[in-house]
C-alpha cells in the first residue's frame, strides 16, 4: 500500500505544501516585525526631533 507511487507522490506533495506554508508564515512574520521596527524607529526620530525643537514651533 505504501509502495504505491501515487501514495508517495501525494504524500510528497502534501509535505511540500506544508513546508511552503511554514515558510510563508515565517516570511510574513519577518515582514511584520520589520515594519513594526521601522515604525518604532520613525517614532523615536520624530520624538527626538520634537524634543530638540528641530521641527515644530
């Protein structure tokens, strides 16, 4: 039963799909963390510029 080529092909396809889903989730998380970090840097720089009166009144 497990030596059936169709079964091994289906199992290989299922493993490849699961692996692709894990990689896609990891990449999405990495992109999300990058956006959060860059947003944080922008907020810090804006706060510093405001406190040094580089911008604003």
